[in-house]
């Protein structure tokens, strides 16, 4: 079988643009549709979960359930979070398979819990329970402060974006309505989220830009809050295990470093979404184009890429993703830890791809989000209450949305003041690859 990889977007258009022609940001979904409906349509589509969902909704993919049943293709070995997550995108039907998924879990430092006389975390604990544990293990002052929890391992993290993408993601709270005409942040759920996270930062249970010492001597691990023993619990990706193992293996070469005794549990959950994790992603789903000229070969290819032989091969490679078949998910580097923590929860349903397209067409929407970050910082600085900050963001955001409605190309200064930019190139970093 001969396989040709066809990219949905040719980014050579901007890479080699000398600036004489204005760069037009491509419409990812429209580019994919052209490949699927042209004179020589692709047979297989590789997409993330958001793109996959829209293609399913537009009847552009072949349902796989009949093929699975006819060939008795075994899906029982797939991680439930993966297979159920894909079925959820198709309202219970299977339109794709994937050989891999990416995931994170809650890493914790056993010694810090033992020293504090506190029971360590367990699977599927609520966010509030985890935050209560964090309060009990946090201790010290100034440069000797040990924090209880961090959304990630890096020094200088941003609690606003971490809160949005991790803590609030399973709740699927919107900043504005689906037409981007009215703000929706002035609500009880937004208020609770802001109050919860801002209190943790102010109490120094969580690290923040303002309460992390940047003047300490540099070491190979100084930017890593978990390995440097500065935080008891962090959310980390599965390949972080390699970093921990390497640090422990080379402990004798690292000044003032003691090997960390650690383990993992599932990321915390919200009581209203007890089976949804905020850090599980289906980035490479394989589906058959409804217009495929070679549907039988396409199915043979997907069976191979999602089959046992490929899983066995892929499980030996040291990548950031995990294989989707449980039989081939093994602890890394011969270690012993709670590996099921990485796949015991289902992924967050994807955002509507139309939201991404709307931001492409209305770039000022990014500024609406950033105004919220400024308001949240005022809460952290004790300049405003959560209620006042959210109301200010809502009021200012409504005005910005109205400006965008009048002129979709309107963009904004840091204070929310509008301006309409001249036609010019778009930064390559703003491109969001979907397929």
C-alpha cells in the first residue's frame, strides 16, 4: 500500500512570503473540506477531536461500527476514556479510531505529605478536597515556602490561564455567547472559580509570579517547582515521568538534590462532572472520508494503525503520547506507579470548531479574553473584589463585542480601546493547526 501524506494547510505560503503580499490566515476547516471533496479526495483524515466532531456533524465521515462488527476488530482493549471519548463525539457511534492519546495526572511528593502527617491524594478526588490537602501541606515563608499545589511544574506560571484551561475546562464555561455578542462571565460558576483560585494564590497555597523567588541561584532544576521540592502536588503530562526518573538517576551530580519519592493519581474532578478530566486529549484520530475513492484500503490502514502490532511498536518509543491499547501501556523505565491515573477519566468534550473560526474572523476576541486576565490580576492585587472585577470585565467586554459586531476586524489596545489595523501580515504564531 502506498501512502501519501497531504497537509490541509501549506504554511510555505507565509514562511516564504517576502512581505509584499498580505498574509491571509487560512481557514483550517475549509481547507480540510476541500481535500475531502475535490477531484482527488483523500481517503483518511487525521484530526483532533474538535475537527472530528464537526466533520461528523456535517456527515463527511464514514461510520466505523459496521466495519468493526464485520471484521470482528477488537476494540475491547482500548482505554475506555479513549473509545468512549470518540463515541461521545459521534453521539454513541464510532467514526474514528486513534493509536495514541495524550494525558496528564496529579503528581505528588510522598515525603512532603509524610512530613506533614497528611494522607496523600487519591483517584478522582474533588478539586476542593485537593485544595484542602494543599492547605495542610503548605508551609514556610519567603524563599523557604513550600506550596501545596500548582497547575503545572514551571516557575512563573499564570494562574488566570491555568485556571481557564485546567480547572474550568470540564465546566465548559463560556466567556461570551455563541454569537460573540454578549458576555457570560458575570455568573455564579465564574464567581466561584475566581474566588477559589484567587484565594489559593493570596494564601500562598499556590505559587504565582509575584510570590516566586527569581533571585535564587540557578540549577538544572531551579525552574521546576516539583523537582526542586517547592510544591507538593502538580499536574503534569505523562512524559514528565522521564524527567523525574532522569533527575533521580543523576541525583549525585545535582547540587542539593535528593531523589523524589513520588506517585500519581487522577487529576481532580468537579462533583457535577465526576468522570471528566481536564488534561486528556485526542489529538490524532483517524477517520474515513465519506467520499473516499479507496474506502476498503482506508479501513485496512486504520485497522493497522489502531491495531495491536502498531501499539506494540509504538509502546517502545519515548514520546509524549500514550498508546490507546491498555495491554501495551506499561510504566516507564521499569518504575512502579499508578499508571491508570492517566486514563481513568474521560476527556473534556471539545470546544466548537466554529469558535476557532470566529476568532480567526474576529481577532479582537483575543483581547476580550486578555481584559479578563487584567481584571483577575486586580483581584490578586487586592484592588477589586471578585464580584466587581467580573462585572467590570463583563461591562467592558460587552462594549468590545459591540465594536467587533460593527467591524469584525476591530482590535484593541491593552486597556480595551478599539482600533482598526491596516491590512498587514498575520503572525505565524497565531496559526492554529487543526488537521
